[in-house]
C-alpha cells in the first residue's frame, strides 16, 4: 500500500440520498489506541458496537516497537455478514518523536482509508471524496452530517460480570487474592448512569518461626455504587452519587453515602478529547458504622461534607498536560479537611527532546475513621490498618533525547519473550 505523506480524507453522507444504515464496527485493540477519540471524530460516519456478532467489520489493531524506537502498526479489517468476503490489512509506522495527539490522528487517517472498500460495497461510493495535499486533518469537519437513529435492543446498556484471583508464595510466605465485580452502565448524550459492585479478599500467611503458627493477615472489602449524571447543556451538568462500602483496612463496618454535584466545563464538552477545564462542586451526607471505636469515641456517626475541585487536561500536537486541585471539609468542623494536587505532562520541547513528569501531594486532616486502639507492629509492617498521617505524596520525572536514524522500520521480535531465571 502506498504511503501518502499527507492525506485528507473526507467522508460525508447525504442522508436523504440513500437508505443504507451506517457501517457497524467492533474494535479490538492490542496496544495504545484512543477509542473515545475515534468515536468522537467518526460520529455520523460509522457506528461502533460492543458485540462482534452485530458488527459489519471487526477492526484489530496491534503495535510493535521498531528499531528506531517508533512503532509498526498493523490494522486488520475483517468483514462480517454481507462483507465476509472482504478483508484488508494496513501497515504503517509511527515516528518515535510523534506526540500522543499526532499518533491518534494518524491512526484515524489510516482507519478512514481502510474503510473505503466497505463504504463502496455498502452503496456509499458516490458520497466519498478524496483530497490529497490540500487540507490538514485537523480541519476535517462537517456539522451537517448526522447519523441516522440507532436501533439498539439493549437501549445503550452495557453489562459486565467478572471474577479475578491470584495465588503466590514461597517457603515462608503464601498469599492469595480473590475479587468479583458486576456493573451495568448506560451512556447517552443526555445521561450517564454507572452501577457497579465489587468484593475482594486478600489473605497472606507469614511463617516467622518454624515452631510457631504462621502470622495471618486478612483484608476484605465490599462496595456498591451508583452514579447518575445528567446533561444540562454543552457546558453544564449535574449528578447524583451514592455508594455503600465496608472495609477492614479503613475501619468501616458499614458506610452509606449520598451526594449531589454540579459541574461547569469552560470548553464545550464535545472538545474534551483535545482540551477541557472543569469546575466541580459536591455536597455529601455520609453515615458510618465503624468496626472499632474511633479516636473521637465514635462507633457510628452521620457526617455532612462538601468538596470543590478543578481539573485541566490538554492533548495537543506538542504533548499532553493535566492537573487537578481539590478541597474537602466536614461541615460540622471546617478544620477537619483535606486538599490534594496532582499534575503530569509529557511535552516535546523540540524534535527528539521531551520532558515528562507526574507528581501529587495530599494534605490530610480529616481521618475521623482512625481506630482508638493503635495498630500493632505487625499490622503496620503488613499494611493491614489505616494509619494516621498529615500528608502523602508521590513524584516521577524524566528527560529523554532521541536522535539518529528514523528510517529503521524493521520489526525484529527475536528474544522478546526471554526471561532471566535466578
């Protein structure tokens, strides 16, 4: 396949000129791909579906590192149903100096290119226009293109049920973890509803002395949550938030929480793939029943709190940048509060040279759930109980300069799976 250095691909459907439904695509991605970006940019062009049996095309995407540090991408389009005779494989390479935004726009360009045959077989050939070296990809838009109504027997509901577990050990330590989860989500332009529940248990056994019984630690948790978020307009939304949880680590025998929140987005929500700045306010009522009496001699209590937070995220050709700032306090005592700050970036300063960092800090003055009886030495060492602290932090940073050949697109997988054996 000939690689075009610059390709602008415009797909616009005259909905009054043909009766064919939009192509249905099931996405399988083994690597880094931004599915939300694809869905946003291709609104009105195709329909993404969550069931491969209901799809017209199954899209496989994989990536492998090249010798220059870039990536060799393989995109397989496998036709289904009336398109089962069609199959295409597209390969392209990504320069190691591309930013995340440049990579995903290149992916979008080749995906549109790969769909040409399927549009033609779907009776939409007359509605395809190809233009070379004229208009940049970022200018690709046509607000008059609208998708036909989607007929969905599940009415946009997505369900997920799963169990997880692991076992590990050596001569003096044996550990196992078990977890189960279930969720039901429904996302439309007007409403976003998340319902989820999970359960987990972690048991570890330490043999400290062969003549003594092992020291056993058990951590268990239960959680059920419901978030219901509603659209007001392109800049405002509001939501209801509720959950139940129990946790031996956090000293919650039972916790019931109900909250109400409002959010304002400085930019149109439709631009969230590229940039967003949001401001969010929540008020919560929480009822706690504790496993052990707290430092404040409470075995149960009802607490009112509120929080204010802001978040910023930019994904641009020069790189990624995000930051968030939040404040929370209890209304009965404003000195019982917590504040947090998080930030991260991956920025290309000039070709081949990039800087990246992640950092965060929390100031904590609201640990009302601390047990009155302090943790034992064993519980501290094995992190079995929540501990008193006034702060927490993390940080990571890096600087990278890449130079030399950018033309080594050879993929050599030899010894990729080799492991060092001790």
